[in-house]
C-alpha cells in the first residue's frame, strides 16, 4: 500500500486547520525558533525543575550567553561537535539551545553509559567539548586521555536554581546523597562561568536549515551503534508536522506538560524541547522518573495538562496508590513514546485517569515522529495512528513491492523529517535510505482502509515456528494481560522440530504466579504454535534508557 499526503485518506482525521502538508518553515534554524518563541511568550514559565522555573526570556538570554562563550572563550567553530551528558535539569535546554545557536553539532550522551560506550561515541563523533553533570565527570576523566575532547564543562544539579536553594541542593547531592564521585579535571570549566556573555561578544553566526543540528546515536534499523545525522530542517519539520495535532488536545494557553522521558532521547527532544516549547507550554522536567514517590509529588504539585512518558513508566505509576489518588481534572493528553503500549497498561490508565494513552510511532532516523493517534478523536487501541502531514508511507514485501490493505510488510517512510544519513557510514546509510528518499524502518506493519497503521513487530525479531510467523509483541501483550505479570519479554530459541519456538521472560507482580498457571492462561489467548515453550521468571528485564525491553540481551540470558 502506497500513498502521498495529498491523496491520503487519513487526512480527514486531522483536526480542523491541519492540512495534508506543512507550510514553509517559519524559522531558518532552531536558534531562530528559540528567539522568536521567547519574544512571543516572554516571562511565562518555559521549563521548571526541582521547584524552580526559567522563563522563555531567561532561556533565550542564558543560551545566548552560552553560545557566545562557546565560540569566543573556548574557540569552538560552527560545525564542531559538542557532547551533552546530563539528565533532565534546567541546564539541559539552556546548553542545548546555546550550542545550536553557535552552529555547533550536538552529540547527546546517555548519562548511564559505561566508559566503553562513551569511548565508542566520542571516538566516532570526535567532539571538541563536553558538558557533563558532575555526577558522571569521573567517567569523563578516565576517557579523556587520547580523546578528541579539548574542553570539559562541568555542571552541578542545582546550578540554575535560585540562591540559597542552589547551594543547599548542590551540598546535599555531594555530601549527603554522595552522588558526585571524586574526579580530577583541573582544566574543567564551571558551567556557571559561561552564563554571562563576554564583553564585546561578536554576533552569533548564521545557521541554516540544512546545517547539521545533531548526531543522534541509535542502535538504528540495522543494528550496531551509529549516529543519525539530523539537520535543523529535520527537527523543525517534524515539530511542524505534529504540533497542529497535539495543540488540538488543549483547551488553555500555556499548558503544563510533564517531560518524564530524558531530553537526550530523540522523542522528548523533539516533542518537549522543540514542540511544546514552541507552543508556549511549561515543560516540567522530571530528573529521576524512577523515583515514583517523587514523581507522584511532582504530578500533584503541577497538575499537568499533558504527560509524556513510556509504557513501562505508566505501569510503574499505576502501581502507586498515591498516583490513583491524584486530581486528573486538568489532564488532557498522555503521550507514550519509545515503545509499544501494552493493552493492560492502556486500559488501567484510562480507568485511573479518565484519559487514553495516545500512542504514536517514530524512530531516531525520522527525527523521530512518523504517525500518531489524533488526540481529539477516540484512540484506536493497538494502532500507532495515522501518518503526520507531509509524510508518505508504504508497506512493502521482501522484494520491495507495495502490499495490499491489511497485509503485513516492512514500513517505509518518506518526508522532511527523514535523516540525511548515518554519520560516516555510507554502507549502513545505503541499507536503509533508498536513492529516492525512502527510509526502510525495519518494522513490520499493516495499514487499514482509514490509513491507521499497526506495528506487527521488528522484521528481524520475527520467530518462524514450523513456517508460521510469530511476533514477540503479540505474546508479550497476552502475557501482560495476566494480573500476576508485571513485565514480559519474548525471543525465539532454536528447536529441533519447529526450527524456532518462543521463550518468555517474566517479571512477576504476584509472587505466587507459577509457570503452569501462566501457560494455562496463555493457552486461552494464543494458538498452539504461538505459545512459549519455555517460561523464565526474573527479578528484572534488561531495558534501554527509555524502558524498552532489550530482546537481544534476553537472548543471552
């Protein structure tokens, strides 16, 4: 099935005023967008965290200072790479916008990276500078010798909080919580010293839509660590593609939105840092979403209009009695990104909050959003919604030919949000980007007569049982419907008779749950060849930083 935005059946599901294609971009760079948005919303709160807030005007001013110092004091040049390694703190958007205003290319580093993972990214991207939270600076110290890094900029958790809270928070983090390991970086620069523009600073450089904004590292559609090259045009286009659909969910200006996904993840980066910022929303940054009591406290105090999270985090919140007691009268939208939403979680969320979880689909290589369930319409559970404006989709068979309605095939995507290439990897680029601009996602999908997409599974994670295709997500979804199951993951294992059979890994919610009980339950939901031949109980499952179960690591257990 192939279609273009102009003749797409799904455009009738767009909110009023949203057209099949996006208008020409209003800004020629992300920095220009930040300046225009700050001029529009001024003293309204743009980002808040740990009980403090920065206005749009303050974010613009501070990021201008960062940009001027990165260029003038540190001598960085437009096009140089700069790494940022920190969780959701007020410093993140300030540093991010400053780097982009300076024409630098941002390399987001997961704070939980091991030294080996950090070295791999640093060696590939070759950034000249890194901005790192002191909690992780000891790892920077160890990888620094022989690396491309010339400048290390260190920040502390409370650096953008007002006094005396700043001093108190930084002391508690270091002395009481002992979250700052000792490190020796004598040439390190304090981030706070870069928050005032140098005297006589030169004008910031012109940055264009086709300049690179990010090297966003990902496992990618072909495996292995590689960076998607995302331009200012990619990110601004994607924000323009989804903003009209999301805005339709809100009935008040300057909504309060919870950013529980890390901003260094491409979903929250685009949706929170760019999309909701442009809308004039207050992004409430959650530094440690795994602290469920603290997260619930943030929700109670902020009474958000919107929540951005992942399915596993929604499930963890639903386990809290305090969460169920919250006032959800202002909540208008919950968006889950990063992974598929389990049916049991979606149903429980609706029971507790009165709102559906809006599911969409994206991948790093598409900046990342491709499709979404229109928030102003009833959610079609189990689908990833309809393609965004200016987005083409095809469902293809193994020979690259379009398949019919309802037939599974590989999802291919084309639009202004699709990456330019993989950084320094022409062969990997050629595997996923066709000459005419189609991105081969590696995801198996179907499309119905209304244009609603449904992800069947990862192409490479198919389990073939006696010639029948089995999709791990279907088994996981069935297992998650059992009230005694908290988490589930499925992989294929070799079998002498069937070739492959499913193996199910489970984290129990009910300690009394047995394998025989779960097998009997699954027998009611799955045909015989789809039923797991082995069930293994574990205390936890390996996950990515956004809570997605890592099936490749399950295979090694």
